[in-house]
């Protein structure tokens, strides 16, 4: 083959990611020309509703997968956190790139840190995971939904609609946007556990083409693949969707894996938090095993109730 087509969303961050993978492939396989198939996903079109109310994470991937199945693209480059644990027949998630900084970051034009926010300050995020962890630490805060692309969210902060907002550090770093915010505080993994797959790219391919598989697997980082598979196993087993406040994150340090998970209510109450440290060689069933342990302790009932109340109209500070 002499040409490969990447399916990608058209947001600034998605295009950065696709061009990054394009450059890597062309450097490793100079005989191949890489083109982009730029697609506007439903998740990019509907910007005035929380993600859980428009169908969840799959709305960032479905159109890309449809293009692949139609023969219009060979691979798709996804933010792994947007990829559902179910992959359609005929497609495979074969590689995960080396994960960079997974932290969330506090951003403000007036306050240096989360701790400095005055009582009742207004914080912007649409993530139920962030809402849960913010209100667990600071139940006095008011949390309001924040949709739009990264630039729109930063503009809303600059215009004073929020005292602070919380975003993923990696996206702002890749687009060189951190310099535009006076106060930034990177939140530790113990302070704000990330979502499944944050800061890694997932490479999805059409099944059956061994050359495409070879190219995709050349992008794979083994440690990141292990960690993100643990996270995806946990989410898959516990059955948590976008309307459930769930955080999970695995990190390898030397030969040990630290796996942090948290579930609870969007208002920061009824929190269940686990942190396990195991040897990498013993980690094969870590994600599904911890999920089963939490299920045995009532996690499914907790999640069911959390999902029911997640987007009630009467929720305080709901946009």
C-alpha cells in the first residue's frame, strides 16, 4: 500500500492529534502517504447540552467508525477517553500511544488555586466526575455546566461567566493555551482522579488488513496499553456510562501499578473510593476484579441512583 487515510474529528485538538500520528507514520513508513478524512461528529455539533444527554462518548466516535466501515478511512485517531468500551464488529482498537500528563488543571483569572476560591464561587465543568470530586472537597462551591470547544470554554472564563473552570491539562498543553490564563493549578491524581484513558490516543483500525495492523501497532506503548486496558476493563465490568460520576486511573511506576477509582453522587456525597497497588505481573484482572468487588458491595445500586439524579432539572446551578 502507498496511501493511508486517517479519520479524525475537526476540533483543533483532534486535528493536532491526527497530524501528530500522520507525522509518526510517515517517519516510520516513508513509502506511505497519509491523508486525513476530516469529520464533524455529533458531539462537536451539539454544544448546548451535557454529553450524557446526547448519547454519551460514542457521539465523538460513531461517525469516524462509520467512515471506516464504509471504506473511506483505514484508521481513526481518538482521544482514548472518548472511546466506548464496546467496539463495533469489523473494527479493532489495536494500539494506545504513550500517555502524557493525565492531570486535570484548575484555571482562573482571579484565584491562584482551588483552595483560594471564596465560599460559593462558581466553577464550570460539565463532567460529572469532576463535579463529584470538586463538591467532595468543597461542598460550598457552585458548579455550572460548561460546554463548547476549548477556546469557547476559555473565552467564557475570561469574560467572567465563571470564577474558575476545570479542564484536562494535556489538551491545553498541546494547543499552547495555558499561557493565556493568569492562574493555573495542576491537580494531583489523588486530588482529582482522571477518567478512563485520559491523555492517551487510541488507534482504531479496520479488521483484516495486516499492513494497517503493523502500522498501528508501531504506535503502541506497552505500559500505557496495560494501564488503559485496566481502566477500560473496570468501566466495562461496572457498566458505567456518561451519566454516572466515575473516575478511574492506573499508573505504572517501576514494576508496580497504582489503580485509583471513585464513584459517588454528582453532589459529592455517597463516595466510594479505592486505591490498590499491585505488581504488574499480577494486574491482568485488576480492573474487572476491583469492579466486581465494588459491585458486591453495592456499587450498581449506587450508580443507578446517581444516574437518576445526575441531570435532574432541580439540580442546583444547572444551566
